[in-house]
C-alpha cells in the first residue's frame, strides 16, 4: 500500500475527486494484491478481505479533505 501512495499522489487526488480511484490505480492495486497474496498465509486470506479494507482505510479514509462527489 505504501508504494501505491508514494508513487501515485496525483492520481490518488484525481481519483478521489472524480470517483475513479480504483480505475486509475487498477494495475498498481493488482500488483499489490498479488504481492499480498504471495506473502500471507492462505488461511488468513480466505477468512477476510484485509487487502480491500486496507485499500479503503489507507487510500481513501484519510483524504476526506479532498473535494469529491463521493462524499
């Protein structure tokens, strides 16, 4: 998640403003998800959507100051 944030600051802001965040970051998210799945115990991965929750918590939640039509 940190790499996505570091290398995509402008796209994150644009994506939140335009409600296209997950489309704009689709490739980066797929790479991150693959890395996560390679490094997590499969039993843990099956029990929860930790990666998806982290996407929302880390990429979106702390950026409520960005004007957006989604809030």
